[in-house]
């Protein structure tokens, strides 16, 4: 470990074996990656507070299992998104404790329990087809420790259904709106609350502006202010942001 | 006039000057444009029931005034859209009866009164910036004879305002929703009514998907069925369609 | 049921158990979703007059059958669009009365007869490849009760064919033009009639602007006014709008 | 006021002038907009905790001044974005207390002091050209009451400059990254912190993907999780979201 | 046949059974589709001089065979483009005389010999991957009767190869350039000749602007004037245009 | 001049001053640009048969006049497209013989008479706004020597007008269709004739797909085969191609 | 061979059988492709210093093997990109010396050793999913003779990892950055070095701007100057450019 | 200066005033920006070898002059791109030594002479309208010290002109091709040479794919390998890359 090399240099300086000028010179050429004290040299977990995530799309089941093994060996929790049943079986074979959220296509394995929040993240979807993305977010939030409420299939075309969830809206600390098609639910919810709202466009829909472009644009152009948007189908990203926001409120209870 | 030529042929046939075979042969080579009885040969006004419209964008004030003069000479009503004040002044100088809707940028001159409808077309806008497009539609509807109600600035971000207009929604026969930004109003209204709804995206908005692309896509992808969309900022087109629909209901009173 | 709670409050008020001021206060905090009298709280069927539709794309045959079962249990008619033969077989197994429009890929099951219209919706397609979308519209119209005429394969490249259908054009109350490729049929028909015209771009075509973008843009930019456009391949949406328009004319006979 | 009508109904019920059944019936038909106790019927300020904002683009100076006058009369704070110097002068003429942030093109007038937060929102820009958007956010945050730190011109091409601001990064509660060109700063900062990060693409740049499309896409595709994106140049929207997040942390001190 | 009805009318007129005025009136209401003499009522083959073409993409082999059978029954030549081997086998089973151009994916069956031209259409491709599109054009030209020269794989990156074909360039009457990737061959050839040049972009290529968009744009923006462009991969369309041009030169020998 | 150097080499060879081998060697290293006999070394006028054209957009009036002067000095005809009145005045000041087509924004000056064709190019426009592009083509054709017929404002929305021009259609050798908006005229005309048809999309129109994208796509996707497309507003390019095609037919009279 | 014809002409000239003028005239009409001394008539290998490459996408295994056989017969090295295992097996069957880089999907067969460079090309990837494109570049560089260093999975979200490679950055002569997702690595590296940097966007990523569009735009808009971009996933092209640059530095040692 | 603080710490350590452990601890918390020996802490000039450049677009003349003054005070050379004459005058007023390249819109002021290269960068443009971008590159290269050759207006439509420059092509070390319209020149030149080639698309052109998109795509899809592309109109970026490449060859003479 380079800490040792540095300690040796300082020790020799203290002993008078090297001059201050020469120590200065040595430090100057010291490659940054070997400085144990560099502010940048934190582990990602410390820096970002986010478990290692495996994005399975384009990876073979065996590869995912292998990466999972390394993460498990390091004592971390595993979160594998876009996981097919094949991926799940490959991971479970090696680690029977792995569990699978089929709707959200997420494989998880918890080794250490995350700090549970008091505040809730409310997950809303416009339609049933948006549920997979919402469940990806839900699993990610579970791993990160945020409590979750779900209000699925709350389409704009049935505003009265939205009204029924007024209570849940007011009890949540952060709201994630997951919507495809016209993406209008984000604007409608955004007009009703004064909470941080994360909008996730989904690739649900067809015809012009399909593949998620329409709800993405709708959400970016939302008449309601205070809406942060993540990429199409990016339930994971929305969850990480929601958890960070949720924990700000959480801290007050400490 | 070609009717004369045809009459002559038939007269000669009747007189026995030409044989049936030869008359048949003559008719065969008769160019279609000269057939007075061709079903296609209707005047546009008869065929489409729509006054001549002058699209002023890219035309000089003088040119518009000249076209207007010809329409007036033909005894038709004048409708000039996208008209600047300069255009209005040029037209008014020649025809003091011309009037100007400044918000909608429309110059009109009525020579013959259109048949007034009993049913109403409800014009809704999401924001104040959408009003010019709505007023273009309003003026067109006025010229065509459809009665109009207005409900402006009914944004989705303030759903309670929408609720206040439930009465007007139920009293209208056709609804035109004019919206820029996220265009979500069309979906929201479409989810509340079972009437023909025409959606007009406007170029109001900025950033990604601006210039009307966002509301256009939102409206095409609306979760609510029964929504017909016209081109961006095309208040005139929406009005023509709305008037045609409105008149279907109208006829029942005859 | 909350109606009971409200009744109780009113009863206590009548009895003098609570004051008017206190009743007012109670009502103020009454969550809107619990108000049995809220104008927004109508069933979708009442509000929109449209049977429940199942969009099958991306759903498994079993899922569709399950949803269909719930709709049937509720006494409603079933309309499943984008249905593969597999979906049909799954539904038919449970409900032998289900029928399948193979061209339009639509499964239907009528439990209650819709009110038949006198007026007709004319369905026109530019080519044979546009027929599936037109048939989706036809089945939807059948379920909604609108009478339908069909004029398929009336391409612009053969204008004489169009002329042959002049009669049908004049007998229809609403016209739906379904066209891919260059989408020009909508403009041509729109220039011949003064009726509400709904244009459906289809994803038929290839090369630049394929996937339906070309006919969508052509239809939005149509030189003929009075054309309402729905999304690419959205036969269902066009039918819902056409039926609503058709019924306006219908009412006159009552 | 409808409260009066309701009070009258309740009074008559109490007096026994109407039966409970008849009162229930009356309430059922009571239009929702007239119910003073409807949960939806909150003022926007209560619902969204956000001052009225005037988006000046496309409005004349006089119009802005007029809208400002109405807001002031209602006792609210004024925030006018995209304000030219002309707009400022028009507002200041009527309200000398108005102030102008020239860089951010924002006119403000505070009548009532917002609750100041303890936590800070850190505003970072990639280049000097991104400053106007950042200043729009800064002024909005000031009006909303959030404390602000600024770290401008921290481009990725000079990573060492970023490193110098490690301290500020760790002291902020929420970070707003404003960047045009390649938008890479959001990814870099997102990789260094575990805080809520709001990314604002700006229309700074030229050539392919200019007008803000490049940084928008970069931010949506950021390798770093936990990034919420707002529309191009939308400093106002980022600020509203940041303030809401910031206040979650704030509450813990109450 | 309607000719009969018309004949009857004329006969009755000649006999004096109807007046001229009444005959005129009858003709006026005669539906255009029933007029045997309407100039528009030519067969497509006469009007456009182009055999019936079957676009096989999206059609089943059986369907193609069926359509082919009808065309054959009508005594016309068959041209089926985008034909898979399966399609060929289905057609050949019924009509052993059918032949298949595997590279161009075209099935043909000649029943009547087209008029052969003296002039030649030169088919050039930039690379070997562009050959299928060129062969689709070659087969179409063969059916239409135009003589064809081929110069394949003449990429711009090897200009010297182009120079070798100077002779062929000068001997051709019309040139079709088929190119994917950067599409630059059209500009280079267009700069060397003063003949009609038809450019066909192909979907060969990958990365940004793939799917044929890059060569399409390059060809439309060609520095060389006198280049007409057809849609991506549209070898058939290029051939029809080339044959029409070729025949103009042909006529001089009559 | 290098011809001299070559002559000298050949003379020395003839004289026996150099051997054949050495002459061969010299020629081998002779740079291609210095070979007076290289087949590529033709003047553009010879190679392409097209007068020098000045594209005025982005050039100052003085610059255009200067370039025109050089072309005139070389004895060539001048064709300056996209010319403002200022450009015309600058050219006319130096060359009073210059003339200006205001509608087409083209300045011309003929020094030598082009060979006049017998055949005609028919120029059709869909609307009056397409006339400038058509006139640019008309002026180019005049300079190249092709005879021109004009049929302006023949929109698809008024098919009967098109029918009136059946005669002109059949008398033309090449047809240029100039259309903005929906560009459908190209498909309609293409379905009526068997002649080479060049389609020019114009930037006339607004809303989605404006700037000429809609008619460009419509024309590329035309249901009618035999249509060659040039770039948006490129009247000049269409004319060069039309003249080349026209001359093929012309030659037969020689 | 035409050299013979030329030799004969020169011999006859020397003998006095032809005059200088006549020889000049003969040479003038000599087609350029027949001139053995034309500067353009070099083999591609001489002109471009690049082995023949086979782009396997869309080619069958047998076709690739056949092309490879011809290249091998010509004594050249084989480089086949986008090669599936099937392609490899087909080539290896005929040429057992062929080797396969599975990650990079490249088949190679070296017959003659390329000149090895002293300088190194550093290949960096942002993530593990970018490795295939980097390996395509690596294999190409190996065949061309350039030495390669690899630094894979150096994402921006972990800047400290980048810092660890400072040494490698300073030892490389050319750097190739391969990145998908947000493409930010190119900007970050470009801000640290003063060396030629080639950026390769990859199609890794999902959602808006996927398929490589986002990193392509990011790289083109990079804040860091001195970055040259190649097409999405074009590892081969980046390698050819890198080798050419690398060899410039190489020459100094000669 | 922090070097002092570090020196003090080391001195105290040497003196025994602090222990090794405590020194280690101190260093750990030492903010990275204060470490004089951090590898990242180089000045941009050292790191990137590129003078400070001022991008003038969107900056006022006064602002540019102010920034220039600071750069001059630091002893650096000034390079201001996209400079209007007003900018030039503002700079020259303060620094009469400033010079202006009007065509390239670049203001320069050299205080210290750059090391001149022996090798040349060849600048080629397709047309005269591409010259401003080429001149921006030329001025940048002059400031960086690279020698420049120019070959302007070498369009593809006149290949013989290109052939004339074969000599210059072979004498250059790096080639920059600047082209708008179809961008084909890059492919043509790329097919003739085996040198590093940098392609700069320009926004010259009109119609579909204008604004530089067409040449950008053409260059990215170039059939010729070894082409690196920079953003549209980015002459500066091309020059920085070309200079870096040029200097690699340069070093060999040291």
C-alpha cells in the first residue's frame, strides 16, 4: 500500500535522511493515484452512497452471475436491473438468497440492511404498462432503504381516480410519476403538489413520438414547475435521486 | 361556355345530323375539363362550404388587399389570417367595412350572413399565450356561422380551474383545445367528455421539443380517445373542422 | 360507503347535534375522493361513452383473456385491438361468443347491443396494406354502433378510381381516410367534400420518413381544411372520434 | 360567495325546512367549482408554494408591468424571467422597489420575506456563457428563500478547477449544474457527490446538436445516477425543484 | 356496361323521345364513374406505361402468388420486388416460367415482350452492398424494355476505378447511381457528365445518419446540378423514371 | 503551358535526343494535372453543358456583380439565382443588358443564344406561393434553351382545376411539379402521366414538418413511380435536369 | 497492355512515322484509364497504406471466406470486422492460420509483418460495454503495426480511476477514447492532454439519444479542442486514423 | 502560496515538531486544490499547449477587449474567433498590434513567437463559401506555429481541379478538408491519400439537411477510412488537432 511509501518518506524526512526540498520534489512527482490522502480517492460507495448496480441488457446470464459474485464477495448488496428470468436463474444457482421482481425485471440480494427511512416515496404510474419501470424504481428504493407507496394506473383520462389519491399525495415526501403515451400525468400531479417530483417517461406508446420521446418532451415542457426528469424507462435513476431527496427529510429526525 | 358546345352536339344528334355512334365517339374524346356536367366540376365554395381564406404570412399588405378585392367582387366573405396591422390598414383603406381581430391577427369582411348554428363550439386554451391561435379559430367560426364559447387560460397545472368549467363543457357540441407547452390539457379534457374534441398544438414553449412539437406529439399520443389533431398553430383548420361537425348536430333542428 | 358518513352528518345537523358552522367545517376537510356527489366522480363509461378497450401489444394472451373476463363480468362489451390469433384463441376458449377480425387484428364480444346509427362512416384506404388499420376502425365502429361503408384501395395514383366513389362520398356523414406512403389521399378527398374528415396515417412505406411519419406530416399539412388527424395506425382512435361526430347527426332523427 | 349558499342549505336543513334526503340530492348536483370545501379548491400559492412568475418572452413591457401590478395588488412577490431592460424600466416606473438582475434577465419585487433556509443550493456553471441561466435560478431561489452558493466557469476541460471546489460541493445540500456545449460537467459532478443534483442544459454551443440538445441528451444519459434534468435554459424550473428539496432538509431544524 | 346506358340516352334523344334540355340535365347528374368516355378512365397501363408491380414486403408468399395469377390472367407481365426465395417458389409452382433475380430479390414473368430501346441505362454502384438495389432496377428496366449496362463497385475512395469507366459513362443515355455510406459517388459522377442522372440512396451503412439518410441528404445537396433523387433503396422507382427518360431519346430513331 | 513541355519532349524524342524508354519514364512521372490530353481535363461547360450559375444567397451585391463581370468577359451567359433587387441593380449598372425576373429572383444576361428545343417543359405549381421556385426554374430553362409552359396554382384541393390542364399535360415532354404544404400534387400528376416528372418541394407551409420537409418526404414516398426529386426550393437543379431530359427527345429531330 | 500501345506510338514518333502534332493529337484522345503512367493509377494499398478490410455485417460466412481467399491469394493481410463466430469458422476452415478476437468480433490473418511503431496508441473505454469497439480498433492497429496500450472501464463517474492512468496518458502518442452513454470521457481526457485525441462514440446506452447519438453529439461539442470524431462504433476508422498519426511521430527515429 | 504551507509542514516534521502520524493525517485532509504537487494542477497552457481562445459569438465588443487585455497581461497570445469588425476595433483601440483576418473573422495578437513547424497543414475547401471556416483554421494554425498551404474551391463537381493539386496533397503532412453542401470532397481526398485527414463540415447549403448536417453525416460515413471529423464550422478545433498531429512529425528533426 502506498500509504506505506508515503510513511517511509515522511519518516526519513523526520530522521533527517532527506531534506525538505528533496521531500517536496518527491511529492511533486508522486503520481496522484498513489496518494492515499487524495480527496478524490474515495470508494464509489462512500462517494455516492449507492450499491453497485448491474445493468443486464446486452450481458449474458453467466457474466451477470460472475459480476454479482464479485460484488457479494466485497460484502455489498446486489442490484441487477433489466434482468431476464435466465439471469435470475444463473444468479440464484450460485446465491440461493437472490430474489427476483419479475414485473420490474430486477434481481436483488441483500447482505447488509440499508437504513430505513421514515418518509415515503410515492410511485405513481399512468397505466398498467408503466408498471415495470415503476417496479424497477421500487426495488432500487427498497435496496437503498427508502419506504415506498404505490399508486398504479392513475391515468389522466380518469382524473377522478387521481382525486382519490389526494391523501397519498399529501403523505409522500417525494413523488415519482412514471408515464408513457402522452406523459400528461406528470403535469397534472405537478399542478397539485408542492413536493419534489421526479418524472420518468416510459417507452410505452406507439406511432409518432413513440419510444418515449413524447412523454419525455411533455415532462421537460411541463407547465408545472418543480419537476425533474430522468431518461426514458430509467426507473433506477429516478429511485437513486428520490432516495437522496428522501434522506434529506429523514435527517431531521436524527 | 362548353355547355354550348355540348348542347350543339345534342341538338345535331336530335336533328339527325350526327349518328349515335358518331356522338358517342365525339363524347369519348371530349376533354374532361370541357364537360359541363362532370361531377368534379363544382366550385370550391359548393364543394367545401368554406369561404376563401387568405393566408397572409409572406404576402405584402398590398397583395392581400388586391386578393381581398377580387373575393369581395365575387360576392364572397373575406377571411385573412396571420394579418399584421399593416395588412388590416391596407384592406380597410379600400373596404372600410373590414374589421380586425388584433389578438387573432385576422381581418374579416362579411358580405353575406352565414347560417347561424344553435350548437356551440367551446374554445379552450391552456394559457394566455395560446389565445392568438384560439382567436384565429373564433373568427373563422364566426364567419362560418358557428356559435362560440370561450374558456381561456385553463391550465392543467390548475385543475380546479378546469373543474369550474364543467358546465360549459357539457353545454358545448364540439370542443377545441388550444395548448402549447406540454399540451396536456387535451388529454385532461378528453378524459372528461364524450364529445368530438379537436386539439390544436401551439408553438408556445421553449427548449427541447419547442415550436409546437411537444404538444403535437402529446395530443397525437393522448390517452383519451376521440381526439382529432390539426397542425401547429392552425386555428383556421380546427375551426373549419369544428364547424362541419357542429352543423351535423345543427341539421336535426331543421 | 361514504354516502353513509355524509348522511349521518346531515342527520345529526338536522337533529341539532351539530351546528351549521361545525358542519361547514367538517365538509371543508372532507377529502374530495370521499364525496359521493362530486361532479368528477362519474364512471368512465358514462363520461366517455366508449367501451373498455384492451390494447394487446405487449400483453400476453393470458393477460388479455383475464382482462376480458373482468370486462365481461361487468356486463360491458369487449374490444381487444392488436390481437394476435393466440390472443383470440385464449379469449375464445373462455368465451366462445368472441369473434375475430383477422385483417384488423381485433377481438370483439358483444353483450349488449349498441344504438345503431342511421348515418354512415365511410372508411377509405389508399392501398391494400392500409386495410388492417381500417378494419381496426371498422370493428370499433361496429361495437360503438355506427354504420360503416368501405372503399378500399382508392389510391391517388389512380384518381379515376376515386371518381367512381363520388356517390359513396356524398352519402357518408363522416369520412375516415387511412393512408400510408405519401398520404396524399387525405388531401385529395378533403378537396372534394365538405364533411368532417378524419385522417389516419399508417406505417406502410419505406425509406425516408417511413414508419408513418410522411403521411402524418402530409395530413397535418393538408391543403384541404377540415381534416383532423389521429396518430399513426390509430384506427381505434379515429373510430371513436368518427362515432361521436356521427351521433351528432344522428340525434336529429330523434 | 357560494359558502353563503351552502350555509343557507345547511341552515334550512337544521331548521327542518328540508329533509336529509333532499339535502343529499341537492349536494349531489352541486357543481364542484362552487364547493368551498373541495380539496382541489386551494389557491395555487397554497398548493404549490411558489410565487407567481411572469415569463416575459413574447410579452410587451407594458403587459408585464400590468401583470406585475395585479400580483403586487394581491400582496404577492413578483418574479419576471426573461426580462429585457425595457421590461425592467416599465415595471420600475410603476414600482420603484423593483430590482433587476441583468445577467439573469430577472426582475424581482419582494413584498413579503420568504422563510430563509439554512441549507444551501450550490449553483455551478461549466462556462461563463451559462451564467445567465444560473442567475435566473439564483434569483428564483432568493425569492423562494433558499440560500445560494455560486461556482461559475468550472469547465470539465479544466478538472483541476473542479477539484478546488470540493469543499463547496460537500457543504451544499442540493447542487444545480448549468452547462451547455457537451454538458459533461453534470456527469463529472454527479460522479463525485451523493446529493440530489439538478442538471440544466443551456442553449450555449453551435454546430450539430446545438440549441441545447447535446447537453440535454448528455445529462439524460449521464453515467452518474441521481441526476434530475429540467428543460433547456430552464433556470427557473431548476430553482423551484431545488428549493423544494432544500426545504426537506431544512425542516429537521424546526 | 354503362356505354349501353349512354347509347340508349343518345338513341332516345335522336328519336325525339327526350328533349335536348332533358338530355343535358341527365348528363349533368350522370355519375362520373359511369361515363365510358371520361378522359380519366384509362387503364393504368395505358396511362403510365408501367407493368403492374407487386411489392412483396409484408405480404405472404401465397398472397403474392395469388396476385401474380390475376396479373397473368390479365395478360400482363409480372414484376414482384423484395421477393424472398419463398415467394419465388410459390409463384414458380403455379407458373414455371417465372424467373428469379436472387441478388435483386425480384421475381419476373414475361408474357408479352416490351419494346426494346436502343439507348442504354448505365447502372453504377458505389460498393458491392448496393448491388441488390441496382439489380432491382435492372430487372425493372429489363421488363420495361430498356437496355442496361452495369458498372458495380465504383467507389469514390478509388477514383481511378471511376476513370476507367469514362467510356461507359459517355455511351449511356441515362445514368442511375446507387450508393449508400456517404453517397458521394452521385456528386462525383454528376460532375463528369451532362446526362440525366438518377440517384438512389441505399440503406447501406451504419452509425449516425444510417438507414440511408446520409446518402439521401448528400444526393439532395449534390454540388452537381441535374441530379434527380428517388427514395432510399427504391431501385424500382429509379428504373421507371430512367426508362421514361430513355424512351425520349429512343423515339428519334422512329 | 504544359502543352509546350509535352511538345518539347515529343520533338526531342522525334529528333532522337531522348530514347523511347526515357520518354516513357518521363511520362510516367508527369503529374496528371500537367497532361493536356487527360480525358478529365475538359472545361465544365463542355462536360456539363450548363452555364455558370451564381448562387447569390450570402453574397453581397458587389461580389455578384464582380463574378458576373468575369463570366461575361469569358463570353458566357450569366444566371444569378436568389438575387435581391440590390443584386440586380449592381449587375445592371455595369451591364445594362441584364434582366431581372422579380418573382423568381433571378438575374440573367444572354450573350450567346442557346439552342432552342421543340419539346416543352411543363411547370406546375400547387399554389401561388410556390411560384418563385417555379420561376427560378423557368429562367434557368430559358437560358438553357428549353421551351416552357406554365400551369400555376393547380392545387390538389381543387382537382377539377387539374383536370382542366389534361391537354397541357399530354403536350409536355417533361413535367416539373413545384409544391409545398402537403406536396400531394406530385403524386396526383404522377398518377396521370407516363412522362418523366421532376418534383420540387418548396419551403411553403408551417407547423410540423415545415421548411419543406413534408413535401420532400411526400414526393420521395410518392405512390406514383417515375418521380425524381430535387432538394427543397431547388428550382435551378430541377431545370438543369429537365433540360437534359428534354434534349434527349429533341435530338430525334436532328 | 496499354504500355505497349504507348511504346509503339512513341517508337513510331521517334522513327518519324508520325509527326509531333499527330502524336499530340493521339495522346489527347487517349482514354485516361489506358494511360499506364496516370498518377491516379496507383493500387489502393500504395495510396492508402491500409490492408483490405472486409465489413462482415450483412455478408454470409461463405462470402466472407471467399473474399478472404482472394485477398490472401494477393499476398495481403486479412482484416474482417463485425465477424460472427460463424464467419470465423468459415475462414479458419480454409485458412487455419486465421485468428479471432471474440470481444472485438474481428478475424485476422497476417501474411506479411507490418512495420512496428515505437509510439503507442492508448485505447481508453468509459465502460465495459464499450470494449468490443475498442478491441476492433486494437486488432486493426495490430495489423497496421501500431503498438497499443489499453485502459478500459475508466468512467467519468469515477474520476479517481482516470487519475490513476495519468502515467499512461503521458506515455501515449495518440489517444483513442471509446465511450457510449454520455460520452463525457472524451471531454475529460481532452482537457488533460495536449495530444491528438480520436473519439469514438458507441451505441451503448438507452432512452433518448440512444444508439450513439448522445456521445456523438457530446464529442462533437466537446469543450476540449483537438478532438477528432469518427462515426458511431467505428473502431476500425479510428484505428486507421490513429495509425497514420502515430507513424508521423515514428518517422523521426529513421 | 500553498507551497509555503506544505514546506512549513515538512519543515516542522523534520524539526520533530509534528509526528509522522500527524503529518500523514494533515496531508489526508489537505484540500486537493492546495497541493502544489498534484499531477492535475498544471496550467492549461502546459497541459494543452493551446493559447487562450476567445469565442466572440454572443459577447459584446467591450467584453472581448477586456478578456483580451487580461490574456495580454499574462503574456499570452490572443486568438479571438467569430469576431465582427466591431470586436476588432474594440481590441485594436487598446492594442494597436492586433490584426484582423476579415474572411476568417479572427482577431490575433502575437506576443511570443510560436515554434514554427517544418511540415505543412494543407487547407482545402470545396467552394468559396467554405473559405471563412478555413481561414479560421488558418489563423489558429499560424498562432500555434504550423505552416499552412491553401487549396480553395476544389469542388468534387470539378475533379480535374483536384487532380491539379496532387502535388500539394503529397507535400502536406496533415490535410484539413472544409466542405458544405454534400461534403463529398472529404471522401474523394480521403481516397487519394494515406495521411491524417481532418474533415470540417460547414453550414453552407440549403434545403433538407442544411445547416451542416449533410456534410457532417457524409464525413462521418465516409467510405475512406482515416478521417476524423470536428463539429460544423469548427475551424478552430480542426486547427488545434492538426497542429498536434503536425508536431508529431516535426519532432523527428530535433
